């Protein structure tokens, strides 16, 4: 992962290494550093929370400004932990979607997270990009595979040409769930812990494998080494902070 430091040496964002070979692409995930928010939302809170709208907007301007992206080119979705995908042809805020796809130069897709899994996909042949928010429900619902299929349908994308990034989220050793959630996952992605009396679910591996099952080559997939819980000093975590926290933002788009 490449880092872009702030003045106090803490990164505002990190860039997936897998996309560094594509100069036309801007792809990054935010950290919690370098913003104007205070208290539970300190400091680069970029989305849905009880923070003030003014702080959230200023933080967005800081984040996208650091990436060299005009905020008016950003397309976001109000996420609902589902599997619906919106095809974006102009910058806007979309209601009720958890994934966005586009092939339009100059549109910057973005999803917010605070433990759920963000996934970015790039097809350098057709120029199509996707940003995905996968909570456990979206993961079980196959939102990643559905997003790749949408890119194939819309743009003629071939999965073997694509590159994917599974971003920072809650790690397996922190995602403790009951039978009500665990029952939806195959044994590959869950383990029973006798001491805790709970299951632990691996969202990163599940979403990575969805990219691969879709046809993306394993060597074309990067998985973030960071965790919202274990690295809570750098990332917001809804679970670690008991719901009183900000939101991270993960973004992808072509500038040329």
C-alpha cells in the first residue's frame, strides 16, 4: 500500500498497490486522519453519522482535494446492505444501492464503510470501474460477483482482464457473530470458537474469492493488510467504537 502523508506524518489515505500501474486511475481509501471533526468522529469523518453536515463536507473536500479530484465529480450511494447495483452516467448521490459501476472518464465512484468490506474493480481494457460496499448480507448475497456480471453486461468487460482490491474492514479475528449470521456462510469462511461460544467470519476472504470465482486472476487481486478493529487508531470501526464513530471512504475513477 502506498501512503500519502499529512503534515503530521499520518496518512490521509492509502492507495492500493495493485492499481499503481495505471496512471489514468485514481483509487484510494481514507484513514481517520487529517480532517476537521472532533470527538467520536475525529477527524476525517467522510459519511453517515451524527457528525455535522458541515464537518462531513469539509472532510470530503480535504480528502478529494488531496487526491486532486473535484468534489463535484463524485458519485456516491446511500447504502442499504443489499446487493443492488447502479450504473452511473453522471455524478450524483444515489439512494438504495451498495455498488456503483461506470465507464465514464471523470466520474469518481465512492462508497463509505466502518467495518464492512469495500471492493474496487478496474477493467483497463474497457475503462470500466466499480466501487462495492459489502456488509455480511451483501457478501452472502454475492454482490461482488453480481458487480462483475454487471460490468460484463454493460461494457463487455472480461473478468480475466480486471484488477481488484479488497479493502480495509473488520478482520476475521474480530468479527464475532452468532448462529443467526454464521448459518449463511460456508465452513470455508467461518470458524467456531469454543471459548467465546461464537463463530468468527472472514469477510475479506469471502469477497476475495468472489472476485476470483468471477474470473479475475488471483494475481490480479490485492487484499488490504489493515483492519478497522486492530488498527482502530487509523480507521473508524463501528464495532470497536460501539456505533459512535465516523465513516471511511473508498474511491475509484479514471481521469483520462
